[in-house]
C-alpha cells in the first residue's frame, strides 16, 4: 500500500517531462506510487514516460484515448490514485519538486491528522513565493487561513504543484476540480480548508516554471488576479467573515478589479480580455457593467492626472524592467 499517490498529468511536455519525473524519483521519501497520465501526447512524451515506467515498478503509465482540456484531464488523472494511499501530491509535468518535498510534507501531516492540505515555499521562476506566515505558524485552522486570505491578501495555496492533499479529500470530491471555474484550484483548497486544518512547511519544496507556454502564460495577459480574488471572495467570503468584514473586503476587491478593467480599456485590450473577465465574473453570479467600467476608467485617469509624480515613477519602473540587463 503506497502512502503517497504522486500524479503527473501531461500533454506534449517532452521538453520538461524527464526533469519532472527524475525529481520525483530522487525523493528521500520512497513509499509512493507514481501515476503518469498521458492526455494523448504526440511529441515523444509517451516514449519518455514508458522508459521510466519500465525502470521503476512504482511508476504506472496510463494513456487516455480521448484528448480533453487541462482541468478534465487533471480530474481523470486524480481518479487513478490508489484507494489506500493517505496523501496525494500533484507534480505538474513542466515543473518539479525538491528532494525532501514528500518527506517534509508527510512528516507534518502525519502528526496532525486533521490537516487536509500541506503547503510550503515555492520557487516561482527565480522568486520565492507563498510568504506571509511567521515561522511559528506551522499548523493553523483551515477557516482561519481562508479568513486571513480575504483580510490580509495572504496566499499560501500556490498552484497544484505547491500543495499536498490528504487523499480522502481527493476521493470524496467528484470531480476534484470544478469545471467552468477560473479559480478551480483555489476553490478546491478553500472547500477542503473549511472543514480541515492547514499545515505549512517553512522550506522551499517545489519549483513552478513561468518561462514556458502553459495555461497560465495564456491567461496572464488577461490580468486575472484581481478578478480571481473578487470571484473567490464573493463565493466564500461570508463563510468566514463577519458581514462588516465581508463588505469592507468586497469594496477593496471591487476597486482593485475596477483598476484592472480601466487598464484594459486604456491598454486597448481585445475581445479575449473582456470575454475572460465576463465569463469569470459570471461564475460567481457577477456581471461586467459598461457604466462601472467607464466610471473606473475615469477614476483611474483622474488619479494619474492628479498624481503626476506617481505616474512618472510607475512609467520609469516599467521602462527599467524592460531594459536588457536590468
């Protein structure tokens, strides 16, 4: 019986897949099964996966016959985990994990049986993310983590590559990731944490790539974060916040999203930007109101006119970031 089910769903990631697989096989913790779930790859990824499966009995290679989008592919891959494993760790095919990742995550979850999710610091490109907790904060109420994520902009869930789930939660959620939601991984994390605890390992345990072509790189041009924060707050905020706290957080979230929309207007964003924003808002019962967009755009312009120093500093900062060698 494997203690951990490690799952790598993949589609045409031959460029990175070998590095990903080898990071799992290099783990100091060895009691795991490793499921390589192939979403009809055609770039040589199949051969790489089969090569490693032939060398290590812990690896189970499964090739699906139907090509599906990323979220349904992740859901069916998670459906392959052992019915007896205690934990589930996704390792995304274009990312990798550090050698002690499974060991450290299992260790803290083993001594805290109510922990539903374990997270840790993440290398996102060349920057460390998931900061915000003090070193003494290692196991917290899941509801408190959700609450602080709304009040303090604390974000310690990371990507699917960053966290480990207690496997019972994976098996109970069908499908695990919600379809037709722009925040499916955050939704899953919050819904699990509303009924369990959260553990954080104060070590860098995962690496998430940002220089590759991926789902995230495709939506990053849509300035998704303000909309995501607003949508998640509307869905779950009242579960953990007082009405006064919720209304205050909602005002801040709407203001941040309004600024993102204003930048979309002034940056002449195309139809895909507005469609993405409209569909994301609709997933939480919200609407993209033309009058509201116009008001936020006018407010944004007025602020820049009234604060020329801030505007100049912002422009200079962007120019500096764009200069080669800086």
